[in-house]
């Protein structure tokens, strides 16, 4: 069997470490994309809720129409 010299072992460790760093960056990018998608969905939902709230507020703030009541004969 061939024995590895010290420089070959160090080189293998460095290459392994770099591969682990690249893989972890790939995972981080995928997670960031997923979080960005969730943020955009949350933003769309809050915009819808805001529109509904303004509609409700406008409906509440409108003065109710006065109902004319007939005078009762007494």
C-alpha cells in the first residue's frame, strides 16, 4: 500500500474543509430563498388584511342614515 506523506494529508484535509464550506454555503442559500419566499407571502397577506381593515373602518366611520319614523297617532 502506498503511504501518504504529511503534505498529502494536509492537502486532503484542506480540500475536505473547502468542500464542507461550499456545501454549507449551498444549504444557506437554499434556506435564504425559502425564507424570502415566506416573507413575500407574509407581506401579501398583510397587504390584504390592511385593505380589509380600511374597508371596515370606512364602513364604521360613515354616518348611519337617519330613519324617518312615522308619527304615531295618540
